[in-house]
C-alpha cells in the first residue's frame, strides 16, 4: 500500500521553470528522507536533491542555485521547484522515500526542456 505519486512534469522552454510534487501514502512520512532523482535515456539514475526528516537539504552540483526542495509533513508531500531549466535537464524525474533499508520509488514524471 506504499505509494508515491509524482506530478507537475511536462514540456517547458529553456530558461523556464517547473514545480514537481510528490504525494506519499502508506508510510510515516515525517520519518523518511525524501528525494528527487532523474534518469535520461541511456544514462544512470542520479540524485537531484533530497531532504531529511530534520529538514537538511542536499543538492547535486548541476542544480545548485536553481532548484529548491521542500517538504510538507502534514500533507505528506515533497516538492522540487526548478528554474533556469536547460535541455540537459530533460529526463524522467522520480520521487524517492528512504528510511534505512526501507526504500520506495514513484512511477516518475517526464520533464522535457525544448524550444
């Protein structure tokens, strides 16, 4: 019954902005580190950002300064606000929930940055 559902993906022009959201159910949300990962065709999945139960935020170098991760524990949701998007940001973006060895992935949402 554990489920992560992403939303907010779509087509955006270079330099544009997008806000991704992930709704969680079936977990004690406030105890999990929540993260966003992405995977482009032919490439490995990579961390974009995560946020711990203590609200510590971590970002990959390629998004520092142009992305913000946040969580809303009462709503059991995590969001990723992305700005100054580049074509190389094109990928499927996945929501992740982790507590120790307990790991759950969402189905992903497509982000395409193109003119």
